[in-house]
C-alpha cells in the first residue's frame, strides 16, 4: 500500500510544482503566443485610400488602372503610345509601356520605371497616378517626352514577392558583362547561408520568433553582424534559393529593360532623366533619393541642386554599393556607347520599417521568413499569415499617415529633380 503512494512526496515537492508551472507557461505560449505575434504583425485596416482610390491589392488592378490612365490621356487629345511586353503570356505576365512623345523638339525624356522589385510596384503604381495628375500638367511637353515602363517584374507583383519567377532579384541582375563577372564576388554570403536560407517548414509562430532571434544572436556572436549585413546588400550569385540572388545571366525582364535603356540612348532626345521607384529602405516617413555610384555629385551638392533634404549620394555615410543595379547599368551603358547625352538616373526609395538598428533586424527577419515560406510553405495558417503581413509592411504599408507622406515626398522630390535636370 505504501509503495503505491511512494510518488506522493515528489508530487508535493517544489521541483514538481516548478515543472508544472513551466509546462503551463509553455502551453499558454504555444496556444496564445501565435495570436499575439499575428496581432503585432497585422497591418491596420485601410480606412482611407490617401490618394483617390488607387492603392491597389492585385496586379490585375494595377494593369487595369494603367489602361484607364491611357484612355484618360487620349480623351484629352494627348498623343499616347501604349504597348505591352510578354514576360510570360501564358501566365498573363506583362511589362506595360506608356510613351507620350514631345510635340515638337526632342530635348528631354523623362523615364519612370516601377516594379523592378515586384511587390514594390504597388507603391510605384500609385506614384504614376500622382505624376500624371499633379506633375505632368505643368511639364513643357513641347520639348519633353514621357516614357513609363511599369511592372518590370510582373511575377513578383502578381505573387507579392520582391523576386521574379526564378527567385532573381532583378536589381542585382543588371550586369554589364556576365562572361567577365565573378559569380563568387560575394565572399560573405557563404559564411551565413544556413542562417539566411534555413530549410524546412516554419511551425508555431511564437516559437519560430524565439528560434529566429536565438539564431540571430548566435550568428552575430560567432560570425559577426557586419558579415550578415555585407552578405545581403551587395547581392549574391551562387545560391538560387537564397535571398538577394542576382542570377547567372540576364532575366527576361532585365534583357527587355536593357533594350529600353539602349533605345533611349540611341534616340533623338538630348537629355534623359530616369527615376526608378522602390520601397523598403530608409526612415519610415521619408522617401530617400538614392543616387548611383556612377554619379559623382556629393550629398551636399545634390541637396543644394535638387532642393530635397533626403538624398543619399556616393559620399554619404548610408551609401552602399550593389552589383547589378538598374541605375548603375544605365550610366555604364551610356559610357560604353560613348554617349554625349545628358543622363541622370536615380532611385526613389520609400522607407517603410525604418532605418534604426532594430528596424534593420526586422527587415532581415521579414526577408528571411518570406523566402523560407516561398520554398517551404508552412502548414500553420497563423504563421503563414504572419509572414504575409510582415512582408506587406516591409514594402507596402497600409497606414494612411505613411501613404499621405509618401505622396507628399514623391511630389516634392520629383519636382525638385525635374526643376534641376530638365533643359
């Protein structure tokens, strides 16, 4: 009889009580933690569109709006040439072009590209409407033409990804000469590839969060935070399932846009102004003009010339060099052609998460999680939704205040650039 109850002392012990408390906490965190994580990740509901009703949620809506824009311009007796280029006609994936020639002299050509990083094309689509509604009417169209190349990465737009159908980051794919390009140029990425592209499906959202930050701490201690940063920013060309993969040759979209740039340089217009619209980098409520490394203008000179406060130039502390960038390629192509045209090619970058230390960690986490979810879709619906919400926040926030500020900054920066660069 006493033997049957010999376990009672243990059940009454402090150790057992501690074990019960720990297990209870673990159970609660396992059950409730994911809901808390999702609540934190979820973006606020859209209560205002901030600019008409043009903040879209699908690639098809963006294309339809572009078509409506063309119809509107034609109704005003403006000469418009509309065309599409099939990246994958079977899947309905097209790059859309709108060209408004100057009416007399071919002095200036304004080129705007959107959607090089697929999902970032959504904010680009809004800014095209802002451009045509509020900036284009004041442009001297007698000597200035407009060329819009929209949805450069239609797969990324349709599937809400930064990358294209081959997991290629197109803004790392504009390599001038692939035959002489060193695909192993990023020596840091192999050191952290296991961390940046973990294998296997993500499980419980809460424990995934815990696991990520523990892994990050381990990498920072044993490999170094700078190694992680350097591995990401320049792009990498050896890990096709990794993040910021630049490919090993021209993608369909890249080859097409390279041809567009060549046509611009071979054309009649004497002066070219190119704005490539992106989102995700910089202070949350500030759009940044990020100049090419090929532009020798200093930060102070650029601010004075353009009259816009937030400019990153080749001498800025925040400046970093990437391989295969669209704006860099445009300059290199002009140089290789011996072009004597005026050329200003820059990037408009709308900050979303922020640019602080912890903001950078969140950006890294959202990037790694989305890539993992793409290759190993989670069976956990809460985890999958958490990843989706975080990725949207990284590139296309729903907050009305953010959207209003983005529009205001775009107008100020565009007017500044055009006032400074148009002839």
